[in-house]
C-alpha cells in the first residue's frame, strides 16, 4: 500500500509508552552502501522496515551476495534527537 511507504531517510524510529508508563524505542539507521530504499510502515505491525524493492528494481550480480547494513538502536526512556542524529552520522561515515 503506497500510503504506508515513507521516503528514503538516514533513519526512522519509534518511541512508545506502553500501559506500564515506561518509554521505550527503537531506531533503524540505513547505511549509505545499501541500495536506495523506501521505508514501509505498517501500523498493524508497529515497526518500520526498509524496503529496497519499493522504488524500483535492484540488480544483484550473479555470484555476488546482496549485503544490507543497518544499525539498530534500542533505548529505555526518551532518546534525544541529537543523540540519534549523532549515532546515525557515525554509522553513515564513509
């Protein structure tokens, strides 16, 4: 469903506060070596997923594996946008 696709970005994340009142979250950081991706956000699953096939075909050369790299950051309590931007910049350095 196109309405669940988000544009390519360095990272996306979720922060939630369940009934117990404790804030938790997860961030997925894309690596610049990955093919271009849209991100899929299905509210029924409550997670974000890079989707390399959404914007178009990806050619995988014969006998060469497709390697995808992502950094996951899980946190308890609120995470500052500055900290997340810093972690993303560190991961995405050439």
